[in-house]
C-alpha cells in the first residue's frame, strides 16, 4: 500500500489491540481454571476424550466401592462360618467321645444336652445379620430369618428341644458389578452353607411311558428347563443333566421312576412353572400351591439332610445311648458337615483373594485414568504463565509504538 | 480582437475555480472520519481557448487561453475493489453470526465440567448400583428417585436452553429481514435520485457514497452482487435474482411455516417463493435454526427417548418392594393418549395417522443363527436417499441375525434394530431426516419374505397387504396378534412433543418410592426384598451397547456430541479469523485508495490558496491597467 490514509494507523492499532487482549484473556482464563479447554472449540477431540475419561473414572470408583462392600460381606460371613465350624468340631469331639463305650448313660445324656446347646447356637449363627441389618444366609429374603427351629418334647425329656430346623430363605443369587461387565455373587444361601449331605429325591411313580402333553417348563434350583410336547422321561433326564443345575437325574432301576440327586451338598428345590405339571406328573412334587422346599410329593422319598439334621440325630442318638449309631452315622454326618463348611470357607477365601486383586488393579487404574485426563485437558502452568508474560510485554511495546505513530500533522507546523 | 474585460473574466474564473477546489478540500477534511466517505478531487482544466478557425478570427497569434474551469468533481473510488469487499463482507458476517451462536450452543453443554447432563446421568446409574446392593433400604430408593429427577431436570434444562437459542435466532431473522427490507427500499430511492442528478450532468458523489454504504450494510445480511454497468439501472442481485433494479425494489416477506414448528420462512414479496440465502447473517441464521440447532435438539431427543425406553423396559418387568410391577419409571407429559397410537394429524376431528415408535417381535432370536430366508425389507428413509421415502434392505439365506441387524443399522434408514433383553427383534424409529416428517414415528414397515413375519414375529403378513403404514389409523393391526399360547407383538407409541422437553419421572413412582422396581419375579411371584437384579440390570444400561441412535453406548453418544459441537466451533472460529483478516486487508486497501490523508489535504489547501491569491492579484493588476485606460488617458 503506497498511500496511507489518516485513519489507517488508528484502525490498525485498535484491531491488533483487540486481538492481543483476546489472547491475554484466554491465557488468564486458562491459568485461573487450570484447564486448557474453556470452550469445547479450544480442543474438540480432547474434550470428547475427556468426557470418556471422566465417566470411566466415575465407573471405576463405583467398582472399587462395590468390591469393598462385597469383601466386607464376605468377611462377616466367613467369621460366622468359622464359628459354625468351631461348633461342629466340638460336636465331633463329643461324638467321638460318645462312641467310646466308656461312658455311662448319664454322661451320654449330658453330652446330648451339650449337643442341644450346640444346635441352638448353630441356629443363632445361621440366623445372624450383617452390618446393614439384613440376614446373611437367607438368599435374597434378607429381611427375614432364614432358619426356623421347631421345638417339641422329646420322649423322656424334661424340656422342649429342637425337633426340626426348616429353611425359609430363597435361592436367588444376587450380584454386584466389580469390573466392566464383570459380576460377582454377593449373597449366601443357607441351604447350601448349612448342608451336610447330598440330597436325593426318589419318586415312586413309574415314568416309563410318560410323555409330556404340552409345552411348558419347570425349574430346579432356580434353573429353568423347557420341555416340549412329546418329550419322554429320557429326554427330560437329558435336559436336566445338561441344564447347568447342580443336580443329576436318572431312572431308578427298581421302580422305573425319576431320581434327582444333587452333585454337591445342598437342598434341591424343584418347582413347576405356571401352566406346566411335569414334575407333578412324574411324582416328584405334589400339586397345588406348594412352594419349594416343602412341595415334595408324599409318595417320593427324600434323603440327605442339613447340618441341623445331623446334629439333631447325633443328640437323639446320644440321648438314647446308641453308641454304635453315634460311632457310625453320627461321626460320619459330622465329618460331612465339616467338609462342606470348610469348602464354603475355602470358597469365600478364594473369592476374597480374587477381589483383593481386582481392588488393587482398580485402585491403580483410577489415578492412571485421571493422569491421562489431566495430560489431555490441564494447562501446563509454567508455559501458560510465560505466554501471558510475553503477551503483556508485547502489549506494552505495541501501545508505546502506537502513541508515537499517532503523529503530528501538517497542521502543527503551519503558522 | 480581445475583449477589454477578458482579463477580469479570466481572473474571476480563476478565483471561482480555486474557491470550488478549496471547498472540496474543506469537504474532504471535515469528512475525514465519516463512514464510507471517499475523498473527492476537483479536476481543473483550461477552458476552451480563443479563437477557433472561424470567420471572425482576428489576425494575430492565437490561441489565447481563457483561464481555468472545474471540469468535474470526482470521487476516488475503486469499484472493482468494492465488489470484492461486498463478497468478503458477506462471508465475514456469515461466520461472525455462526460463531456467536455456536459458542452459545457449546456453553449449553457445560462440558467438560461436573454439572453436565452426562454427569447427572452417571450419578443416576450409580444410584441404581447402590439400590442393587441395598434393595431393602428406603434410602437407596429415595436416592434413585432424586437422581432420576435431577437427570430429568438437567435434560429439560438443556432442551430449554437450545430452544431458547432457537427462538433468539428466529427473532434475529425477523429483525434482519426488516433491516434488509428498509435498506433495499433506501437503495432503490437513492437510485432514482442519482439518475436524476446524472441526467442533469452532475456527479452525485455523496449520494454515490451513501448508496455504496447502504450496499455494504446490505451485504452483511445476505450474499449479493452488484451490477452498475448500465448507468441508468444500478442492480443488486442475490443468487441470480434481482433485489434492486434501478428504482424497483423487491423486498422480502416473512411467513410462518407450520411444517417447521411455526418458524418463519423468508419469501419474495412479489411471488411468494422461498429465498435461498447462501451467505450473510441471514444465511447463517437460517442454517443455524433449521440445521444445526435442529440436529442438536434431535440428538438430545434421541438420547432422552432411548434412555426412557430402555429403563422402562426393564422397570416394567421388575417388582418394587411393595409388590407392584408393570410401572414405567419415566413418562412423558402430556402423553399421546390413544393406546393404539392413533393421531389426528390434520386436526379435522378424525384419526388419520398412527404414531408408533417401537415394535418388538414375539420370537426370541439368536444373534449367531443363520436365518435361512431371503427377501427384502422396506424401511422408511429420508427422501434424499431413497425414492418416495422408502428404502429397500435385502437379506439372504446365509445371513446371520447379527448381519441383518447390522445392515439395517448401517442402511441410513430412519430406523434402528437390535435384540432386546428377551432376545426379541426390536425396531425403533429415529429422528426423521426430512424436516416435514415427524420424529420417532415408524412410517413404513414391510417385508417381502418371512423375516419380519414368521421368523421375528413382528408383522402378521408379508408383502404389501401386511405393511405397517403410518398414514392410516389403526396401523398396529398389521402387527402379529395374540394367540392362545403367546402374546402379540409389542409396540410403543411415539412421543408427540420433544421427549427431552417433556419427560418426567412417573408421578406414581414419585408418590411411592417403594414402587421403584429392584427385583424380578421368581416363578411368577414378586421378587424378594433382598433381590436387586432389576436394579443391577438397569445400572448395566450405562455401559452396554444399547443403540442410542447412531451411537453404540452412552459413552459414545456423549463423546460424539461434544466432538461434533466442538469441531463446529473450532471451524467457525478459524473461518471467522480468516474472513476477518481478508475483509480487513480489503478495507485497508480501500482506505488507502479512498481515504482522506489530512496532510495531503492540507498541502492541497495551501496550493489552492496560493492559486486563489494569485488569481486575486491578477484581477487587481488588470483592474489597475483598466483604470489607467479609463481614467488616465486623455483627461
């Protein structure tokens, strides 16, 4: 431009002043808020990543929380199971002593009384509550006591004793999310923890010619199994065995009837779904509104009891002075109960160890993600302050120069 | 023969000419800071000399000059540069308006901070996690309720902010159209005045300056070009149409468009056709209102309607601790009342359309199973990608269910497909590509083969007779009906208004937090108090690939939203800086050519002053000479 009009230097000075002030304000805002991103336009892709980092961090913190909650529940349950194990050890000692044959009937009677106390204590442990007031071993019926002790007078006894302990909880597993799409069970079923023997339910109804007459389904241990019209006993057996429930089905050779056995010690629950009568027709459960576990058909035989059944039997054997029974079935039942309890303890320990690992990993990941987010969006303070200083000094220089450019005109020199 | 008084006449001409030159210099000086002023120069030229070769020519040396006259007063202006400036000014105005509003839109999102909708939604899912761990406690239900309400408020606030910006844009469109109309009228009036002045032989410099200024102002509103090759008809065009043609003005009209939520269209007054703006602030505003803001509101609606639907799906199957089931967690207020989705679109009192948002099949499908069928599905799509708004999506026997679903989702149709939690095929409508179609309405569903009918269990019949069409009432009769052994195909009715603006937590749940579902049923009975599986499943919506419009997970949706608006902002800021620089360079150049330099004017002033003095001196000399002849000779 060869010719400079009078307004041009003025306009230019304003233009560049405005630009520099914009830059200074942006630098100031960045320093004040510690964030490189004042508006999304400052770095759209970094902002987009930042939303993912922040959400992920929140999720990781939730997982960390959940892990600690589950570990806490597990520790409390572990403590209780440990107490129960100690009680069972004591009962086993009593059984061994009672089987000696060196004790008089009165001593055996005293042992029976002690076993009765053990039973009461065991019921208390089984009905114990966790730190939030919910029962530990009730499945998901967590506001009610899982075990109900029925009492009655024993023949020859002076006071009421426990005759039966029934399980009143449920078998629904509850889970908590401890990692991305990774769940872990949080609750305990009383009829697994406090069980002694494998349960077997044997029907007496001949199943040889049985055929299902309409599509339906039934559930065993909460696992739903579908049957189609025309299925016979063999296909039902195969479906049960492949279903993933912890049971095995077979045909009894004597009665040609269905037998359902558990593969690990627990109480087997069977239920027909609404609209289907398969289990009822096979003679395993009775019809009507009966709920598991009380819905076993009267004609079917059920065997395999809980820890309470074992203790009650031991007490009765001791009270009756039946030393052979004590030494035989009594000790065997104690051993089986202990075995199952120790298995449970082992499982809880293993789960907690796994959770410990998960917790450490999560706790390490959280600061890493936060660091990545920070690298992404935080401002480098040293750099920003230096830039601000530089802008300030150029600003002063520019203002000084502008003042001189707004120079005198010819008017000042004419007379 | 020379006239006696020709000397005085000469001097007089000199004085007058220099006076006029001084006047013009003074005009320049006083207008140095006037906007749009171009400096004027007086062109002095010698008057016609005497004598021409004519009969009464005296016999002496000629031609004798007769003094000075002002040939013309012209303004120093580069008209070609003006044309470039008009274009650059339209650009700058477009980007400046766009930048301003996009910045407002960015700020609505409140990212990356802790009070954004994303953060509220994270806390909402967290509430369900907490409920799944402690389903017996009332406190965890209250927490879910409060966070749900906070989320709804956050979404509604974002909707209201976007809506408010849209209203502001609408107001600005109307204001700018009014301004443009008055400028157009003024230019036409000036044209008349200028042609009159030119017809009289004068240079209407100041009027021309004024007209150029008005044209500059008009170029900020819309993209124009200028044609002044014909001196009697100064024309201003936009997109090939005349706005001003000499003294004829063609202003704009504003008409409310019911198909576009009552927002206005800008039309030509004389024939009612819509005007296409491609630049200037009107171009930017219309684009912002009808594309950018509409997209943002649509994306927000998509997120709201999908989250509502996903949560409600699980919640309806779940049980509260009071044993109640079948309740929605989120509802829309007001709801479209007809359960079949029938709607009276043209407001004439009878149902004429069906507004269905989602259909589910009756059969559980397996993603990896080969379908073994072939045929073509007809799905609704925008009219710019499919003829007549219907897009054909084929499927073949060797495709797996997953392949078919992916093909539907990538086809560009206005639907998405997925398998819901029971494995049933679910087809949901998305926002409509065409502005005239309603959002979230399944406009057409047809299958020539058996995939949608027998295999997935959505439609009752194949082919044209079994198609679900929205332009008739009771379209849901085309869906597979109930039989003795199973239920019919499930469907959900479309929201009438923007879901994000009208969603709320179900008032029944607000009244009774115990109805918040946490458990699932076991063998037909309500779940136990300690069962939190439903809550856990709702919480898992957060990071599952559930299909929010085109995004897979909610994380993707939020990240995409931020990136989209941030990139628009980055682009507009960059473009604004560039166009500002370009405009500045051009206006600086114009200043250089047409601007007043005070020193230069003062120097000119001195020059003309001397000239004036010299002419005055000359007159007094001639006067003295005449005095000698008249008064001194022969007395």
